[in-house]
């Protein structure tokens, strides 16, 4: 796959990079929402776009788990942020 791109890259990029297995493009979103973006995450989880469907006590508990370093909570919070922003964008 991507024969032309690989031919171009072979002349410019080391072979070990060209032949390595496929990797994702990691974004440190979980790290960010546990630190620099925690207030953004908190505000988003408290928004009416989520509180109309989710129990506020459970959302607060999830934020507490997030601040404690729970990776599973970080995943859930990130998913809820995406949902909230989607609802905000596409509401009526």
C-alpha cells in the first residue's frame, strides 16, 4: 500500500522507520485533562449538555477519580467531553 509514498520516503527516511509496524498518532489528551485542562473538563461535565442526561453526582465522582489519576476515568471524561461538544454543536 502507498507504493508511491514509500518510494519517495525510502530516499529520505531511514529504513528502520519505513519498515516498522504501523503506529498510532498518540495525543496526550488524558494527561492534559488530568492537569492543564482539568478545569475545562470540570466545566464541560457540569454543562447542561450533559447534566440533562447524566446524574451530576456520578459526573462529580468521575472527576474525583480523574483527579486521583484513574486512567479509566480519564477515558470516560474524554468521551463525555466529546459528546458534550457534539451536542453543543448540533443542538436544534
